[in-house]
């Protein structure tokens, strides 16, 4: 869209500058040919006027976006250049090295930013949360932060053994053990066929039933250290600095400086990609890769901010519990991921 709007104007500007240069050269030749060079003052005055006119026209072309490109192959508003411009608009980086010059382009930039910036913020929020959850899961698995189910069962069994004592009642059957004959009459004259002769006695004391409830809470949420997040960001910036220093012929410090300024959305514009890659083969692909690097870097930055925010909140809550400011019940209120294990035991005594 931006390429279709701005590219024809850029091509026309380059064409006008080339015509102006050729016209200035021709005028200088005519002045030299028609004026006796022995009259230095007259020749100097005419050449000075011609050069000043060329300078005024050249400055006007520079304001319209001309940056010295000589051919169509070095257009600023190529597909990759327009893609990078779109990314800098919705990410609020705004390098300023390339900007719309036409009225239609300026109006379209306003509408594009109004729609694109909220979508970009939504993208960073969602992708940051998804990446944070994924990284937290991988980090928790590697560090064995979660207890196995066997360990959890063993601990729960110990809790039950310590907390529960269940006294039992006594149950007995009193009967007479004696020899009896086939008629059911035993020695001593007892008729064991008589139901009244077999008595069952129970010794069950009065019982009191109580319900014992044991609740156990475990915070199984993995917290990623802030130092690890900073290490990831530093590695990404340093890697990008190496990449851009090779592609753009910058030194390593300038490449790292550009990556930091870009990912932090400062966007000074003193160093911008595309100044040198356009002269090399595969320049369009390299600009697209640069744009994808910025897009992925902002997502990584959102992920690290998400993880560091959770870690800071966790540390503040721990400090609050030590100082007695925050109670354990507040964890449920603030939405901590707690595993609730509840046992209800009938205890008879």
C-alpha cells in the first residue's frame, strides 16, 4: 500500500534531480564556451549563479525524499523498505529516515497508525503471555521445580499419619463353650439350641464423632529469575549487533547500540538499516529479515517483561509476609496458582 502510493513520487523526484544535474552541467559548458575565460570575474559570477540555482533545487528535492539514489534499483519505497516503514509505524519506533511525502501517503499513515498501534499492543500482550507460559514450563521442567506425584502422595500420607488417630471400640461375643450331645443339651444341663442361652455382649463406649479437615496449599507456580531474563535480552541484542555490523558495515558497538535503541522503541534514527545492504546482493531479503528480527525481538522483550513482573511481585509478597503485612490468604485473592489439597476425616473417639 505505501509502496504503491510513495514509490511513483520517489521515482519522479530522482528523475528531476538527474535532469537538474544534466542541465547544470550544460549551463556551465555554455558559460565557459561563450565567455572569455580571461575575464575571470564575469565567468565566476555566472558560474556562481548557476551553482546556487542547482543547490536550491537540490535541497528542495532532498526535502521531498531524495537521498542520492541514481537508479531505480535503489528505491527507498521498495517492498522491503515499505514493510520496515510499516513496522516502525505500528511499533512506535519511528526512525524518521523514510517518511511519506504525498498527501495521500500522510493520510494513510495516520489511519494505519490508529488501527495498527492497538493491534500491535494486543499482539505484544498475547504473544508475551504465551511465550512466558511456554518458557516457564520449559524452565520448570529443566530445573525440576515441580514435585513428582509420588513425593506428593508420600508427604500427604505423612500428614495423615501425624494428624489422624482413630480409636476403635471393642466388640465381643460371650458364649459358653461346652460339650453338647446331638440333642443340643450339653453337660451341665444347658440347652444350646435355646436362643436365649447364646448371649452377645458388646463393649462399645459412648462415642463422639468429630470431623477433621486438613487443608494443604502448595504454590506450584514456577518463577523465572530476573537475571536469566536479562541474560536472554542481552544475548539477543548482542547477536543482533553482530548481524547488523556484518550487513551494514558498522562496528560491533554501533550494531549493538542500534539493536538496543530499536528494541526499546527509542528510535533515534541516527543509525538505520538499509544504508549499506542495498548495495549488496539479496538486499531486499536482508531488509525483510531485519524487520522480522525487530518483530521477534519485541515479542521476546514482552515475554521477559512478563516474567520479570511476576518475579518482582513474588519477591514483594515474600517480603510482605515476612514483615507481616501480607497474609497467606491474600495469595488466593491476588490470584496465585495454588494447589488446594483437602482431606475430610471422620474421627471417632
